[in-house]
């Protein structure tokens, strides 16, 4: 579904970029959901092989999420939460 602000051109461009990841705070953990092939590849290259998943989302403890999100953004990926 397209955002009306993005399609009308009246919203800042960064908010209209389709995210590579969707981040959700579930209380005691975060879920990092890859939405693009680039995000899936990034997880394979940057998250340990023994990570826990919930569906296709990576389960991340609070103490690690900031570094993971910063790393993804530094590598040019968009994270929306």
C-alpha cells in the first residue's frame, strides 16, 4: 500500500523510502523483520548463524538491537520501526 504523502511529493524523501527492515519492540525482545533480499543477505553476513527466529524475523535482545540497527543503517539499509 502506497503512502499518500510519499506519492504526492509533500513528504520528506527519507520517510518515503521503502524499508529493508521492519523493527518491532515486543517488550522483552525486538523482532527484526527483513523485507528485501538485501536485508536477508545482510542478516546472513552480519548476524551469527545460531540466532533465534520468530517466523522470518530475527529475535534480538535489547542489549544488542542498537548496534545491529546502526550497522544495518551504516551499510545503507533502511530500518523502520
